[in-house]
């Protein structure tokens, strides 16, 4: 394996940061198309179609990876374009910045709409504090899901890893007829990337004036009681880094969840949302460097073997 994958990942991260997100919604359109075609509420029907969609996308990624393997330049270009297509860092930062502005100016209805692009929770009755809390939580979770995880899997598996990881993140929020299956698969796929994202949050906290020790403490202490093996890890690290309190009672369309309290600081406000955007950017760039090193190391090991 050549160094094309590592170079492609670096170029893709740079493109997402410099060029930005031209409102790409390919994966969301695919998921909505799946929703429209799955008329049965039976879990088996939805599971089979979700599996077929995921498998088909990964298979296309495998073909693209194999076709470009012999040429480092082609592999770099293919990986760069795919990385740029799947990363959501620029869009996440833009949405977070808009949320912070709307909360600061008191435009709560607009903030509720923007938050709906990041998180499926019910926002109708949320006040400024609750919206700020939900915004920081969503920024943290999405930093892991749409930035860190695709980069890690891209470093390890190339184009198939990039496509598969990103598609699973989109499908996880779709209707319950196949949510359970996707959620379990997503738990496995994101088990390691979630913890890498939390570790990078600890590392990047001082860059935005946050507390590395607070991020580490909240991550290790407050997620023990969380029902999910992944959810809450990065949120806790963000809470500790920004010295705020997250978690607690959360209302979703399917019901109310009493989640553990994350962090032990003050209630968040719009200023903390702005700092969460900055921290998300830092974690994203650290993840890019980590993925570059991981891809280079993988390439080196393959060459020696």
C-alpha cells in the first residue's frame, strides 16, 4: 500500500476546513429514500434494506479502493474527494456558530430549528439554558460521529471505511423499524473512535482555554452509569473541558431518557456554545493529524510485511 491514503486524508481534511461544506446531503438523501421505500413497520424488512444499503455503499468503496490502489496519485485523489464528501466538520461549525448567535440574540425558535439539524431530541419547550446544553452536547457527539470516526476508519480501511462509518451515523437517527439494528452495529463501529475523540478533547482543551484535567475527570467519572457504551463519552469530556454541566433529563420523540449528569460546573450559555464550536474544530484537526499518522503507520507495516 502506498502513502496515497495518508495524503488523501490530509487533503480531504484541508478541503473541508478551507473550501467548506457545499451543503452536501448525499447520505441524508439516501436515508430518506430508504424511509420512503420501507413501507412495512416490521423490523426485519427495515433491517434487511438498511443492511443492503450499507453493504452496497461499502462495496462501492471497495471497488473504488481497488481501482486506485496501483497509482498513489489516483488513490490520493480518490481518498481526498471521499474524505471531503463525508466529513461534516465545516457544516457542524457553521451550525454551531449560528446556534450560538441565535441564543445570544434571543432567537429561540430559530435556534430550535438549527438544533434539529444536529439532534433528534424534542426542542419545543427548551429554554435558553436547555438549548445551550443541548447544543454543546450535539456539537460534541457530532464531532465524534461525523469527523473523528470517518477519519479513523478512513485511515484503517480507506474509502470503504469512510463511506461505511458516515452512512451508519446517518442511518442511526432514522425510524425505529431499523434503528435497533443500526444502533447496535454503530455501537461496535464507533467503540474505538468515540474514545479517541474523548482523548483528543482532553488534549485539545487547553487550546480553547479549557481544562484538560476537568475533561479527563468528567470522561472517566461520569459516563460509568450511561446506558450506551459510546454515547456520553465525548459529551462528558466537553463538559469537563468547558467546566459546565450537561446531561440529565432529555426528551426524544420515542420518550424521555434520564441520562447521567456530565461535569460539575455551571449551566451552559451561548458563550459556551461558541467555545464548543472552537473545541470541535481543534478536535477535528487533531483527529486529522492522528488519522494521517495512523494511515502512514498502516502503510509502513503493510510494506514491511
